[in-house]
């Protein structure tokens, strides 16, 4: 069954070109979503150095022991 055979199939619109997330220049197909190898390497360095780490807030209470509170 092809997409034309499906009654609810709608053609997808091409996505608008997004700018490079590092410098804001138009993205190049070869380095997508970046504009150059340099910007791709800057992003990789940020991942590897931990600049993109998600902060975690730990609970003050420790983990409950299995069977705690049972008689």
C-alpha cells in the first residue's frame, strides 16, 4: 500500500532551513544542522566537556529500604 492509497495521507511540507545553532549562519547540507565543520566541532567539544549537562537536584531523603515500615 502506497501513501497515495491511504485516505488520510497528507503530503509533508519541507521544513524551513534553520540557522546554525552555534553561530546563526545558514546551515550547510554537508554539516547539517551546522554551517561548517568548525561549528560542528565546537558543539562536539561542548558535549564532551560537560557544558550541556543537565543539572540534577537530589532528594534530601535517602532511598527507602525494601520492607521498611512493614510489620
